[in-house]
C-alpha cells in the first residue's frame, strides 16, 4: 500500500510514499531504540562529522530538494530554496554543537568529595512534523537529537512525505546508520499512539495544531516523556506612527505571503496606529497587487496554492464571515480565477477584535488590518489571545521597543524586521503555542538529562 501525494497547484501525482502497517511502524521504533546504546556512546566529534557529511551532500543538491518540495507542497521555488538554506543551517549548527554539550563542577559541600554535573542523551526519541515546512521542520529536530546522542524516528505529514524520504536517503548516503534516523508514514492516529505508548521513547517533539498537541501531551503524561511542542499562533504585527514606513510595509508583505501565508509565525493580526493607518493600507495593497498568483516551479516569487481543499475552505469561510460582519475588502476577497486551490491575496480593513478572523490562525494569504490609538491599548489587544508564539512591532522609539519586548506575551518578540528564525536562536512559544525551544544551544538542552554525581571518599 502507498500514500499518493498530489501537487496542490494542479492535482497531478507528485509521488508515492509507504503506507506502513502497524507492525512496520513498531519495527522502526524497535530499530530506533536498539540503535540508541551504540549512538549515544559514539564520540561527539564522530556524530558531528556524520552530520557535516549529510549537510554537504544536501547542499550540493539543493535544487533537487527544492523541486520535490514545490511539487508536493505548492510553495514557490524561491520559498523552497530559502527553506533549504534555513534547514541546512540547523544541520551545520548542530554538527558543531555536538561538541559543546558541557557539564559543570560545583563547589563541594563535603571536604572529601567532589560534585560533578553531567549531561547525558535523553534516550530514543520521536518527532511528528507538519506539511508546511517539510524540509526545515525535519532537519531542525533530527540534527538536534542526533547531535545530543539521541536516536529519532520521525513521522512526516502524509501530505508532504517525499522531501522527508529524500532527506533519509541522503542521511544514509552520509553514513548515518539505520535505527539512528528512522522514518514512518501511514495512519497518523496509529503512529501517534505507538510513539506515545512506547515507554522506551523518552521524548516526543511535535509541531502542529494546538488541539493535537494537547492530545499528545496527555498521552505522553502516562510515561512522563519529555516534550517539545510548537503549536498554533495568532501573531500580532504592530506598526506605530513613528515606524520606518517602507520597512514595515515590505516586512509585512514578505512575512505574510511566505508559503502563501501557511506559516505558524505569519502575521495574523496587523495593528496600525491611527496616524498612518489609511496610508499604510494603501501602500500594502499597492505592493501586494503586483505579486502574481501561480504555480511555484519558476524563479520569480509567486503566491502559490493552499495545501488542500480544507485549507482553502477555511480561508474562504473566515473572509466571508468577516465581510458579513462589516469588514471592508481592500483587495482580493475570494478564490482566485485560476480555480483549484488558489486564493487571492486579500486585504481586509475596518475590522474589530470580536470577529472570528481575529481569534483564529488564518493559514492563508489574508491581511486583516486593525486600527489602534495608544501603546497600552495595542499591547492589551495583542495579548488578548490564547496563543503566544511570536509578535512583531515597528517603532523608532527605543524606550517603547524595550517596553514591548517585556510586555507582549510571546516566546519571540521581533522588532523592526519581519525575519524571525536562524539556527543560532531559540524558537518557541508560550501559552497555547506550546513549550520548549528549538535551535541554539537551548535546543540541544531539550534532548539531554542532567545527572548529578557525588564523588566521595577522596581523602582515602
């Protein structure tokens, strides 16, 4: 049995992936667990060298990966190449970070003893990754786990498994052994139950919806597994009167239209201060109107299709409900004339915070723009959400910038730019956006256990 993967741009067959039986999934988990003793004892330098080799092989064939991603995900080629560079950064970073998982010595509490603190690999691990970043989401998780000395089995989205299996192929070519990195595809519920129900799996990393994250967290509680959860978002994007106007416009359009808006850190609520609101809306509309909607296999940046019919229907329903509630359509506002899964880049104004579009992660090319007057007001409104992944703000006022960095409830506060991620920074949220961090040295700490050792009897 196979999973048929279709191209969101035209419905054509992009490829097939194994539709594994429960026995095959359990066998992959067995290999992951059996490989752990060998891999965890390997020198950090050796683990780093294998990751480095994997990095180099992929880097030399970036275009191959990008074209696979475009066909199964629908994002444009420019987006895909950018994602590959981003994802490669994690392999390179953790190839080096493997050598820097340091312990401590602590001043002793006894005159004949020495206190040591060691960091040991957490154990066999598992990960579940989403469809919107089929390359980067996997490299960010697997590179961290392997660098720390853990083994990992990954379930990629059944919508985009082709990139994942290509990554596995290149890992094998680099010399990363069977069991150390495993891949499973099939029934998501069954696979999730295997991951959460096997006591040998000591950590689960999940990126996806808050609803599914809560179910996994409940199931992992039975064995007290470590978890990293990167869940939903409802990112505010705040533009003050004193902001660098053109920079704010450009950053918003770029951040919002990346992967057709299907990004957890995509600006979801755009708050613009009174003094520049109308001019800002016009400037955004002018810039967005120049961007083509098209299939992604071309060098120019385009807005591609949404991932599937459910995604398109969700976006269309949110926009229609906002229109019925009094929102003004400045641009777009309906499925694209191309048909299929394409939706017009849309700008909505005259919105209020009670509308469903203000409370929901949109996951589409829709700019809902809200008006505000004061800093206190917009901070209160920005924080009025169950989510707390990322927040953006544009201001030239240094004092305000520091206040926002402290007062906005988000795991990441991004000031005067729309760019968030790189391998060297900690990525993650608070509230219903999850917990734990990926990237940087904070990320590798999620895959180790701290062991305290008391060396007594040293005066003998």
